[in-house]
C-alpha cells in the first residue's frame, strides 16, 4: 500500500495551543487525549494526522493482532493470556505508534469487533474478528466530529476507555482485548454538544480559531499549495525540522519518565479544582499529569505551580460545569484572574 | 472458561487505599460477606472512583470472581443459547450457557447500568432474584442455578433508572464528594502512585489488606449466627412505613444488611446503630418524595402556593373566571424567566391513563422497532419476505441440520426455515420540534414562566433520551425558527431564555411552518418526528381573512396525515377551561396534555386525589 504523504507537523502555521496539547499527549499518553473545538478548516485534522510522523515506536507482542503491550501483563488479549497460561513465552517486536481513525458511520460490530463470519461458515468454528478498538490499542484513536457520533458507539468508547479493555459478548463470541488508546476528537460546537461523560474522558480541550494575522494567513495557503503540488520537495524541506522535533520529543519523554510528582503541583491542582467545585478527580489528575508533561517538554526537571497554571486553561474549560443546563459557574477569564491573584505571591 | 474474565490481580487498586467513601465501602463489604444481599447500586458523578472502588474489592476478597458485563452484550451471550459447534458436528441441539452461568458464585459488574437496554437489566435482575436462569430460545431449553451479587454503578446525570428496577437493589449508595483539601491531595497522590508503581501502593497498604481479608473471612463465618432481637423487627417496619417505602423488599434488605453490619463489627446481635446504618444504605432509593408526604394527610388541603406556577389541580377549579385578556397586536413585549424544572412523565409513550389517540406506534427511547435503521438487538422468525437477514442467528438455526442435509460442495446449507431477521431498535432517532405559542395571552399572570419551566423540563428529558430538539415560536404575525433541530440542548436552553412574549396568536401559520420544517428534506427520513405544540389554542390571526381558529383546525386536519406525531400541551388555565387546545389535538390526531399533567410528581398527586377523594 503506497502511503499518502503527510503534511509535516512543523510546517503548520500558528495554532500553537492546539500543537501544545497534542504534544503534551505524546509526551505523556496518560493525560487522556484531547478534544479540539473549532470551526471547519482550521487545520484540526491536518495537525492530528501530522502527529503520526512524530510518534514514538513501541514494543508489542509479536504476531498479536491486538498489539498487546509486551510489558503490561494486566492488559493482554484473550489469546495472549492463553499463551501465557500454557507457559509459552511471548516474543516482541517494535512497531510505530499510529493514528487510527474512527469514521462517523462505523457500525457497532466494526468498532467493537464481531464474529468472523467467513471463518464460521468455512470451518464451523467461532473466531473473533477484531474491530477498530483493537486497531486503536496503543495508538491514537481519532474521531472527527466526535459530537455527531452515534450514541451506542459513544457507549462503546466509554466502556473501553473506562478500563482500557474492550469486552465483546455478542453473537456467541466471548472475547476481551486491550483497547488502550489516546482519544483525540474534533468538534464544531454549533452542531451539538458532547455528552458530559464523554467530555470528561478527554484530558485536555483546546479551542481553535482561524488564523487572524494576514501575513500568517498567506503563509498557510502558500505552504498548503506548495505541499500539494510538490509533496516530496516539501517534505524534504522540512525534514531537518522534523528530525530535530522528534529528538526533542524523545528527550521530553525520557525526562517525563524520570520526573517525580511533587507536593507543590498537587497542592496547586487541588486548590484549583476545589475552587471550581468539580466533583470528580479527573480534573486534578489531568492538571498534575499535564503540568509534568509541560515541564518536561520545556526541558525542566521539576514541574512547579507555573506549569499547572499554564495547563489549567487546557484541562479545565470542559469541566467547569457539572450538569447540562446549569449556568457556567465561572468563565475562563474569571478563572485566569483568580489564578493570578491566588498564586501571584 | 477464562475468556473475558481478565486476571487483574496485579493491577487491582488496593481497597483500603480508596480515600474516604466509607458508606460505599461498607455496602460492598456487606455484599461480599452475605450471600443474601444481592444488588448494590452506586451512584455518583463522573470521575469519582465508582468503578475503581468496585474493582478494588478483589484485593480484599481474593476468591471473588468479578465479571464485567459490557454495554453491548447480546442476549444469547448473557443467558445462553444453542451450542453451535456441537450442533454442526453432531446434529444435536444442546444448550450452551452464557455469562450468567460463568458468573454463578461471583460478582457481576454493570458499569453505567442506566445505559443498558432495559431488557438486559431486567433479565439480570430477574435471574438474580429468582436464583435460576431459565432459557427457551433457538430451539433449546436450558436451566441452571445461578447465584451472584450484582453491583451497578451509574452517573445520574446520564439518565435515571426506572423505579421498579431501582427497587430491586438491596442497597443503593451515593459516592461522597470529597471536598477537603488534604483528602483530595491524598486521592491524587495514591492514584498517581498506583499508575506509576502499582506494587508500591499495594505494599504500603499490605497490612491493612491482610487485616481486612481476615476480618471478612471471620465475618462470613459469624454471619449465620447473628441474631436480630424481635423488638428490632418492629423498629424496621416502623421505619419503612414512616418513610413511605412500598413493598417489603426494603424491610428485608434492612434486616439482612444490619446482620451483615453486625457481623463486620464482630457482634452476634444486631443493635439499633446497625439499623440506622442499614437504613441509610437500603432505604434512600425507596422513599417517596418528601413533598408527596406532606400532601398525604388530607387531600382537601389547598395546593401548595407556588407563586411561579399557577395551580391547575382539581383544588383550584373554584378560581374565578379569568378576565378577558387584551389580545391586540399591542406593543407590550416581555422576556419571562424560566420556571423551576421538574421530572417529566413519559409523555411520548402512549399512556395507559388516556385514550391512545396516536395511530402511529410510539418508538421513543428504545421501545420501537422500525424497518432498517438502528441497532440490532434481537432476531425473530421472519413474517413474509426476509429483507434484513440476521446472519449469525440464521447460521445458528441451520447448524443442527447440517449433518442430514446434502452439503455437496457447500460449506453450509440453508433452507428457508432457517432464516432469521433482525429486530432493530433505533435509540436516538427522535427529533422533537417545540412549537411554542409566545403570544400576549401567554404572558398573562406570568403563565410564560411556568410554560418555560415546562419546556425546560422537556428539554432535560430530551437530553437524557438523546433526542434532537428544535424550537419555533409563533407570535405577532409570524412564526420564527429560533433553533433548527440540534442535539445541543444547551443552545436550546439559551434560546428559550431569550424568547420574548407578546403580540397576537397566528396558530395556523405556526403549524404550517413547523410542519413544513419537519417534512423538509433536511430531516432524516428514518427519524421519529414529533411536534410538541405548547399553546392554549386561542388563535386570533387567520391565514388570510376569516376565523383564525377555524383556519388552525383546517390546517391541523391537513397535517394529521403527515408522518409526524403530535403532542399538544395545553397552557390554558382558569375556569371554565377552554377546550380549543383539546380540539386542536383531536384534529391533529395527537396526544393531549395539560401543562400541569406533565409534571410527574404533580400528576401522581392529582391521581391520588382523584382516587381517594
């Protein structure tokens, strides 16, 4: 299969906030994905697809169709579990992490996986045919227009996201496999809301707008045309940038792995979520994780309050309201002001 | 069989490491030491560690098998069905048990229990209570004993569990909101430690876990010997009666829970404190609304005085006839606030209390079956031509006969008697268009406040059922689409708030515009279309010249043939009631409600009054 050229991440003009949240997730996948809100044609999809080129490689069980993580015994698919139970050793291979897209029209059986009909007819035996959730394991799951997703598909996503596993109990098939993915969604808020439960599953959120600076706007168009007319030359031009960027990310991931949680950021995170009156603890957790990733991305060994403040506007806007129809308790500007007053000393 | 049951020992969050949540923990411990206690429901907002605490139970009850029931479970896997492999190989039909067999003696966990299909939840609860699973399907019968504890978790914001399902749970507890700074930091610290170094966290709670494991073992042994003093039985029934608990499930659950609590506290006798604690666990979800209670003593009591919501129960019929309202095109325009929302009755299902005026079958939520859209939930033997074949059930039906049939080159031979078709249920295909009368008459006596409150309640209902909603208002000389049908109820809320009131009532025009919107190509053909008309029916702007109400009636008759369901909410108040809205509803072939009847609490109250007094 010939691969279509992917527009390089480093060639995207502006949209710094969106790039930041995406990179934070690459540095620390535990942040839990990102929801990108904004109008059409603001490079949302381009940016997500461009991430592919910057993603790290990962070690998985060789030959496993679900790409079970080799070092995560808690989350193995039914067949890898069986192999382990039989005392077999699992071999490993290294594969690149990638972006898996979930199209809006996907049906339940294709998302969760189903009975392999041809296998059933030919051999009379039941076999599980993996779906998109299987493909997404260990990868990025990208849903364009996530707010238009059918309700029962959303339920499947929530179910899988809750445990990082996909359980299928349908049509005589009983199977489970890991479905641990970074969820990235885009939406245009005018076309409908997202269920609060799904909203809460997104670690970070970012609002994007079209580029307003005329010079940049010209740049956007020029580069796009350049890329489309001579993709190879364009990619070559950015190769060096891309490589440098990749290195930076690898370093940041290493630094992230070494860093430790400190009381300063815990305290700041709790203080903020208490002020907002959020019930759950996901906001606090995301603040801490994202702050550490931000510090790592900027070459800092230890995250501090200022890093929590930086990520607060990404981790909180979608969590500031508890119930549908309840008026926002705070708007983001008020929050900014409060943060400054509270933490200026 | 181990498939599906994942081995999570290493990754299990240590039960004692869950910060706070004492009531939830006690409830789970009770259920894990007592085989008599079966259903535990835990409610709370997203991200409050509901699933974590349930799954962590394994760390202190190592022998416990937890089976996770996925949301999209199919009935054949849940209860069992024909053994296909055996059928093909031996030409025999034998029963192959499903998840309910696997979970026998263990714990069944239903996360987001309020989002499951009702049939599935109902079935699980039936089997849990009856202690056996009896299956008659696909030409096989099977029966097996089945004893398990059910734990469900849910976020009430995503929709409620109906009260008859709720009542089946012995225990229902709400997650505590942890608002104390130090505790919150501890939650974070432990969670992060668990993610980075699960063994480390488990080790630091090792002693506590070991102790708890011992305690649980001891309590299990002690439980059969725990006595309940006779006097306390009386206290139980007094308590349940005082709280207005219906049925006896509450009493039983209380006794069983208090015994478990006593056993956990190493006592051989149940004491009053146990009862108090048990009441908090077992009765919260069974008590009737406290407001309801107040009405209980005398049906003749005047209705509560809510200045915002004009009363229209039987009690207020003596109200003097309302003064004629100014109905000119008058410039007075006002934006009313939104009245208090309430829980709406199931107004789109043909209600048993009323004559069912709709010729079209209701298919709200998941009750309807339609030609093709929607997800397949079940299958049946086709009537007539098969257009929507259910492949897997068809193969299952054909399996036992493969040995006898001449297969020749074919892998499998199907005969027409094998065919099964899909039963589809469309869950989110409802579009509601609210056609709201915003004329001057609605502003009288702040009627609009109550109307807006009602619409808000209907919107909330629409959100939980995931309907698309649109908002159209008619007043003065036109009808304005304030919000095209969208899934964003937040937007609808905003528009509703801003909706001005004042002017005359072009009812016929409003009907016509709303109908043409719903019949336009933009609407999905597969959607269930509902027009909710909120008006008192007092039309005073004709389409051209003539009688405005006659125009509206004519229009209504014309619309009645459209594939749209109509619901008329009569906002009229005062006495004598003007029956225009009712006549309109009849002409539309719709369902008619009075504004007040939509409030589930109030409705219950007025029924009670009608029955008793």
